[in-house]
């Protein structure tokens, strides 16, 4: 009897499909790698099982990262099994080739990556001779409820329908390979020309994303604060006091980006205004206008990630994993990896049913209030056809993230927070607009005008879902009778300074990636640019995490800060005139082309020819560059040369003494590399090293074999060269531990507690607190934590607390290596990372009552 093989992306989805099909097709028998009944065999991948690679004759040999092997542009791509998943791959190949399996259904996630996973497995399963000729259909699931799965099987898509998406999926994968392999190896070869190995990764999406962050940091560094003054008056009316701010009613926006109608650029003018108006009467005019405010659109993945980052401090990666669990495990959300904020026009009935489910269900705990708002929506018939929500033209492969018909059961705290966000937006988008009365009051004292604004919520509308209630008419602005003269009771002149632009957070960087480098807050504009964004909603979180892993960016609180390595890469790419890799707009345009390909409007070969041409140009630019240094905006250090007291300047590769005179005369020859053991110096670190002759311990160094290590750096005077040179200092404890493999005697010490890794005892040892099994002749553990972390001494009592409770007290004197600013954090042990990390105090979201927040974590540098 012939059977159909269904391949899902993950085992949990395969089980869901079995549960949904069983009532109609008969009981499934469970086997090790699959389920089977009379009609179907159901199995799954575990994500990607194979990866593309160059054919053998075009392979870029591992370890030979030189220009001689570049560029590599193979005519086609072979496949390699991913080692950790070989067992699952072989099991699927056997099932695909089974004689009684006569048809296949691709049930991988509905999107580009899901299509690629299935297509590559099918390609790998092709026999060496002949060809599998089994028809393929596509199961396209937006929701994981049993009914949604059954509905999906009633509407299977043909293989022909899916070919454009398959082409786009392969192009994305192959383009990333070409740019990543050639670009990374070319830049690494360039940076390693003087010896050593400095891994310099570049990517089709990651490098333009990094460029956005670096450009913002450059603006911050170049910003020169300008002093300005504001004048605020307090006015005495019969009904009470109110405040107004001086402004120039004739002001118009010009070339000065920092100018505002209420800014005064010298103190004398501000004081003169204050003197002129103090105690004087003011004539009051005011205008009140009713205004409305509508709820924003439904969530796509990027807007969900942005708001979860702003409200709860969740990283984009965390938000995606929570949303995926709510979709896949709990079945309470629709497919999250979507770039659409709209629903299909035939989804009106489902939206009504979902609202009715929310109205009936007794939601657990903090979600209970949602039922009341859902009941209001049902009672008033708020769910109606509207282009703001239902628009087929704005639904891509997936529609917006909304609740499913399944009620939540046993959600974790963070899952409940994200579900609450999605449900509130789903309900609020159908509620009527909020209505306000906005009052603008002008108090004129002679020739000087002061403005006071009042905003009163008249009808809460959709804001009721977010807990907002109507206010009294005079809630925030004391009334002034018509024709009443008020008196200028007091005047305050406030001195302020202009601020640089804010650093990116994950929320604002996601917006910038979505708008291809243009930080677009307006929903409609952002939506219009959506198809030209950097990456896709499903890949943006991974791009940000990759930049952090590669030490191009640091997370500090919620800010993302580019490192010296990031600046060095941007200097290199600009200096080589490799603009393709730094322009977000260009890479955004490639994403737009992939989207066009998915719709059948662009040829795969034409796209790949463009990528190949760009790749050849990148390699050629790096290979042919013959000057000693790369032009760039380099720093002059504040700390003098330790050898002669001269000025030390940065160039592309080194920090070098320029001598005591501007023309370079009297230079003593002092020079140190910028990238010892593959780790880029941050400028504050170099300043500290020149001043103190020592710095560290620092993390992120790599040995010649590629192993990461931690060490101190020291400037040591060498009598032979009569100058200072840079050396590694691995610390007292490392020297002790390497003492010919001799055991370490801890018998005279009291243990601080048990090692969280292996259960051994932790002791004070050299400059660290270490596990007894991490030193000596029999090393079986690697747990250790510094006695001083980012200039904060960690006392033994705090280590005892960390080992016994998992967390220290709040420590207040950490100093950031990057910004040199102090910050507060707890130290806690992260089992997943296997190391001591920072945990920051939660901050309440703007306008929200304080709530328990998920703590942001960051590795604590020993």
C-alpha cells in the first residue's frame, strides 16, 4: 500500500501533526525516528541537517587563509551533512527512498528557511544513479492548533507554487556563503599579513548592520556639547499656579539641527528675559482642540521584538525563542517569524472566534483582565472588516502575530508577558480611537511668549485595554477665565547642554535594520520600506547575537556599543573602497530582490551573477592594496610615550611614538601592536596600559591554535633594544598551576563553598577564586572567577554568597572598559554559559508601574 511521507522541521511539530491527523486517518505506531499508519509516515528534521559547500576542486582549504586561494566562486554547491545530526539525516534518507513511500509533503516551517531545509534534505537523498520521482506538496501552517493543521492539509500547495520561494531560499544561502567565505578570508588575510592570525568576519547582512552602529558611535564621539538656556515662568491665576516655557514664536527650522524654538544660546539673553518678565502681568490666550489617537497595527516579529526590548529588556533572540515556544509548544500564538502586520480578508470570522474565546476563558493570574476587555469587544461588536487589519495585499507568506483559538495553560512568567502583549494589541486594534482634548496656552508678558500644554483623555477607547482611564476636564491644567490677567510669580533660568544621539538598543537597531539603516519610527513609512530591510524578521536577532559573539559589539545594560575591532573593520572596508559591504541600503535592496524572487518576478541566475561580481571585486580590492597603512580617523593618545614622553598616535596596525615635535623628530621608536593575540585594544585600555605599565586580566585573546585565553598585559623595559615592549602576564595562579604539574595544597585554607560546575571546593588562589580541580596536576574543571572584576574588588563573603545562593549582593563600583563609566550589577552563575555573569537591576518601562523584570545578563570579565 502506498504512503505519503510528511517531513516537519522539528520533532514537536511532527507529534502535533500526528495528533491532528489521527482522528481522521487512524492510529499511528511510534518508531524511533518516525510515526506510521496506513496512509502516512511522519518524521522530522531537527533544524538544518545539511549545509552547502563548494565542490572539492573549488574548496577553500581550511587553515590556508591567503589571497592565493581567493576568490572562490564555484559553478554549483555540493552538500555536507552536519555532524551532530547525521543520524537523523540518514533516517530521513531511508524513509524518502522507501519503495512504499510514493509522495512527499514538506511540513517544515512556513517560510524561506523551512523551504531550504526540506529542499536540501531532498537533494541529499537523491541516489547517485537515477532520480527520485516522487511528487511533492507543501503544508503551509500559520497556527499549530489541531484544527489549523487539519485545515492546512485541506489546502496543500503544489511543488510548482513553491519553486520561487525555493529559489530565493537557495540564493540567500549561496550568497551568504560567497560573501561570507570570500569576504572573511580576504579581510583576515589582509589583517594577518604582518604575522599572527586576526579573524575578521564579514557578512552580507552583519557588516552593514555593524556599519549602522559604528556610524552612530562616531557621531557620539564627535559631538561637541553646546551650552544653551531655557526660561520657565510660574504664573499665578485665580484658580492656582501653572508653569510655562519661553519660546520664540517666529522661530523656523534651519540648518542648525540642534536649534529649537525654546533654546537660548547665551546666558545673558536668558537672564535679560527673566528680569524683564518677573512680577509682570501676562495676557493669556488658549486654544483647545479635540484629537484622536488610534492603536498601532498588529505585531510582526520585528515590532514585537522592539517593544519587548523597550518594555522588558528582552533581547531580540529571547523574544523570538519565547514567541516560538508560544507557537510551537503552547499553540497559543500564530507563526511568529512574520514580516506582515495584517490579516487575510477572509480571517474576520476567526478574529471574532478568537475574541469570543478570550472573553469566555478564565485566564490565569495577570492575564485575567484581558477577558473583561474581550467581553467589551464582543458586546459592542468591535471586530469589523477594516483595511487597518484585514488586507490581502499586505499579507506576505505569513500574517500578523495574533492569539490562536487555544487558551493558554501554565505559561512561565516571561511567556505570559509576551502573550499579554500580543493579546492586548490584538484586542486594542479593534477598539475605537482614544479621544483627547489638547489645550495650548500662550501667556504673553510684553514681547515675550511662554507656552503651556495640557492633554486630557476624554474617551479611553483602545487605551482602556492598556489600563488608561478618562480624566477630569481640568485634570492637568488650571483654568484661566476669559480676559483674566495673570502674574508672573517666579522665573527660573536653567542651563543645559546639547546631547549626542543615543546609542542603539536592540529595539532601535531592529528598527534601523528594518528600514535599511534609516531609523523610521512612523509605522506607515517603515512598512513602505519593510521589503528593503537588512535581513528578515527571522534572522535579525541572530545577526545581532553574531556581532556580539564575534566581539564587534558589547551589550552594556540595554545599549549596544561597538568595539575597537568594529571601528578597525569599518576603517579597512572604507579604506579599500569596498562600499558594497558597508552600505545598508544596498544589502537591503538585495533582500528586496529576494522578496521579488519569492513572488516569481526575478530570475535566480541574474541575482547570483550580481553577487559573484561583487565578491570578485571585494577580493581584488584587498589583494591589490599596496600601501603601508589604511587612511582613517585615528586617535592621538592622551598618555605620553613611556620611553621618551613624546606623543603616541594610532595608525591602522599600531600605536606608535611620534616624538616630542609635530614633525616626528626625536621619535624614540616605541610602538605596540593594536591586536595582540587576535584581540583589539580599546582606546581606554591602551591609555591605562601606557600609564600603569599593566592591565588586566582581559578576555578574548586567541592562541595560534585558535584557543581563547585570558591574561594580563604588561609593558616591560628591554635592555637590549633600550625600549619598552608588550608582554603577556598570565598571573601568579597560572604560574603556580603550571608548576611542573605539581599538586596544589589547600589544606591550610577554608573553602568558600562548592564549585557550581563539578561540586568540588572553591578556594582563594592567586588573583582568582578557583575550583580545587581547576589547578594542579589533575585538572578536570575550569571554574574560576576574578578577585577584581572591572576594577570592582569581589570580597570572599560575596563569593560565599554567590556559591550558596547563586547571586552576590548588588555591587556598585564596576567600571566599563569601553565607556569608563561606573555601573552597578549583581554577579550570578549562569549554568548555560558555565561562567560568572553580570545581572543588572531591572528598570521599569516608561509610563508603566514598576514590575518584576527579566534581568539582562552579561559575562563578567575576570
